[in-house]
C-alpha cells in the first residue's frame, strides 16, 4: 500500500511563498505520475500541477508562472514551490500518485494552505 504524507502548509500573506512536500512510501516517485491537487470549501478538487515519469510538467492556468512542481527520485519526494500566493490559492492541497495503466491511484491526507493578511 502506497502512503503519501504532505507537509509544508500554513498561513502566509498575499505575495508570499510556501513549499509543499510530499513524502512517498517506497520507490514510487519515479514510476508514477505525481500530482498536486487542491480543494477549497464548496469547490471540487482540481489539478494544480503534475509531473510525469519522464519529467513533463503540467499546470493549471491559474498557477502558471507562480508554482513549480519538482521531483526527487532518490528521496521519494515531490515538491510544490508556490510563489506570489493569492487569497484564491487558499485550499487544502493533496498529493496524488497515479499509474493509470494499472488503475493505481493514491492520495495523501492533505495540508491546509491559507493566504490571508
């Protein structure tokens, strides 16, 4: 069973930065598509960014140019660097690991990010 544990969330002022980290059990980061999703109250969970096994990245339009997803295969970790944060970025952020061809999909427990002055 794959376990994903997020950390790094918190309260930050508009314009500030945070780096989220997702620690994965086992050596899965290099063979799964890893992603960050978020869910704000009353909204559906949405994709923020993901990174494929060959390093291709994909971002939601709302975060392009501000957020960066990266992966450290040796440490089995995935990161989300968030800069120029806005109040509308406030949400619970979830780490996801997917291996679509095997119908494998795992979620972390989420970490709260609050952007407020």
